[in-house]
């Protein structure tokens, strides 16, 4: 059931980001860094969502596979951190709701904290959670610009 709820949360969160984040960044962070085209960011958000579905779905299909459990719980941890940094943090800094903060605070934070607590109480050690979150988080941080670059180069939007 956790995997299904995770998919729901990540879908709504990434839709919220995809629809409004690039415009918000142009308005509030114009000098920070190059803001990707909205279409390219949407493509990257779709890619991240698909990766999340794969992690959740495979862990659901193969519940005894420890590596798939690590991938899923790492994704859960990475999305939890993503809800806080950058979304919640940027909302406080710019005194404006950063797209992603609503679903981050009201879906991702409560459900993902429950998922992590459950995993730590039943099947994983804290160090496993930390390493899985770090590895998956790093993969996601690298995937976003790669997906945007792919969209810029190969997809005419």
C-alpha cells in the first residue's frame, strides 16, 4: 500500500512543480541560475516520476528483494528531503509559496515520514536508510539536468 500512496504523492508533487516552478523561479530567482524552459522542466519532472514509479512498482512486485527496497526507501527519503530543501526553505526565504511546497507539506512529509518510520521499525537500519537516501538523491540530482538536456537536444517543444 505504501508504494501506491507514494506514486500518488509523487505524481501530484511533480505536477505542481511542472506547472508552476519555472515561472516562480523566473519571478523570484532571476539572477540565481539559468531557468530551464518550462517544457524541458516538464519532461524532467515526468522522467523523475517514471523513475519513482519504477522504484515503487518493482519493490511492490518483489517485496523480498533488498536492493529494490533500498531503491524505494531511498526515493522516499530523497522526496522527503526535496519537500524541505528546496521547496519549504525557498518559501520562507522569498516569502512566497514555492511550487511543490503544498504537496510537499501536506502529502509528502506526512506520508513519507510514516513510510520511513515503518521501515525503520520493521526492516531497515538507520544507516541503510541514510545511504539509500543519499545514493538515490544523488542519482535524482544528476538525472534532472540530464533529462532537461535530453529534452533540449532531442525534443522539439
